[in-house]
C-alpha cells in the first residue's frame, strides 16, 4: 500500500495518533547540541503549525533548503514568508506543491527541471502545456509517468530512457527490454541496472530471469519489494546481509534463523520492522534504535540525552512500514466491529461464535 503524506496525516489525525511526539521532545530539549537541523527541517512530523509558530524563534535553527523539502509546506505558507531563503529546486519537487500552484504563479521564474519531477505533473498536463520547457530526462523519472506514456511519446529518446529504471511506475519487463534493446555501452548498462536495483517495483522473478545483468545485490537485498520468502527460496543468489538487515520485510524469526549474521546489529536496530519488544540487549548498547520509528519515551529515558539528536530524521508514524502496519490494525478493527454488528443484527448465532468468527477477520 502506498499513501501520500496528506493521506497519512489525515489518517493519523483522525485516529488520534500522537504526531507531535518529536516536536515535544525537541522543544523541551533545545539545549542538546547534536540535533540535526537539516533533518528536522524536512521531517514530516514538523507540521505547518509548528513551522508557523517558530519561524522567528531564535532557538530554532531551521535550514531553508530542507524546510523547502518538508512535505507539509504549501504555496500559501511560502508566500506568507517571502524573506525566508527558500530553495526553489526543493520546493518544486515537493509533492505538496500542485500543478495549480505552479500554473497560478507563472510570474515566478520557475525552474522546469524540478517541476518536471513533481509527482503532481502527469503526461496530460505536459501535453496541454507544450510551450513550457519540460525536461524529458526528469519526466522519465517522474512516478506519474507510466509505461504507456513512454511508449506513446517519441520525446522520450534513448538519452531520456537511460534514467527510466528509477521510475517505480514503469513495468519491470519494459525496463529490462529498454536496457537490453537500446545498444547502451557497458558503462550505461551498469548505471541503469544500479538504478533498477533500487526501484521499489523490482520483483524477484524479474531478477531471476535476468541474471546476466550487473545487479547491485546490496540494493536488491534491502529492496522493500523483496521478501524474506524470496531470500529463503533463492539462497543461491548473491544476497548481501548488510542489505537484508535493512529490508523492511525482515522478521525476528528470520533473524533467529541466521544467528551468525547478527554483527549487522546497527542496521537491524534501525529497521522499522523491529520493535522494542524484539530487543534483548542492554538499552545503553542500543543507541542506533533511536533512529527506529518504533522507539518510545521509555526506551529514550534509558539513554543519555546527548544521544537524542539521533531522533532528528526519525519519521515515526510517517515511516511507510509503521504507517502501513497501523493502517491495517485500525482498518481490521473497523471491519471486525462492522462484521460483529451485522451478525448480531441479522443472525441468531450466539455471541461466543460471533466473536470466534470475527477473530478470523483481517484486512
């Protein structure tokens, strides 16, 4: 499941999640030297309200370039703070800046390279606005551009298609055919396959069918579209354990099956699939867990405050793995309640059996 930041924010707000946890820690501990203000400025937990209230706060060291990347900012907010040193490259790539924002402000000297990469720009918009200097190399990366868009438009030439393996919306086999069928030199093939190895649409079957390609096995090993079952069933492949331990699909069962690999502990501790319940070591030895979105205040209090700066780039509930888990949990609960209500209303089945039936319900 893939959600936009706005969808995540609305879900978390509606269901009562504490998205101010990081900010509450930060504002009560501004004396800590090791906060990373670049990471904090872009962190999705730093809301528009927090930014608005603290733009002039001398104790808050916002970084203009990274505030420009913050997925909460809006064009209205930017206009309300004209003296802030905004980074327009970052703003125009920001998924919270829409085509309407751009079209309504054509008096601004827009940079069309980042606009071409903005996920709110699609091929329909490009076709309706041919007068603008679109960057076709960057459009090839844009996740709103589809395989059919590429096939139907000759502006995506051989040079543009070199960047296509970065695009998660493109059919994996089409990417393979592009790499193999365009007579790229070895350096280009290596570059394209490196990009493809990181692509979240890459699946194990595509990898196995094309073992002749110079895959980056570290990137494949941590690719979120590669499961532990894929790894178990294909143990002969050149898996990298430093990548596997960063894969969000890892489980503690898989870790326990491979006890000799535990020396990649720092990677594992930061993995959002690992929770505080999975940790058995002494907390003071586990500073890396502060980067894990499952970290909580009880764990933090076991550590010296000087380490808390590692929270700066922690996304907490906005992390994809954690958000998806919470979304499934909430929606499953809703389905169970609905199922129970329907059964109570429309059947004579006894409550114990209804509860048992609902125990099998899942999203």
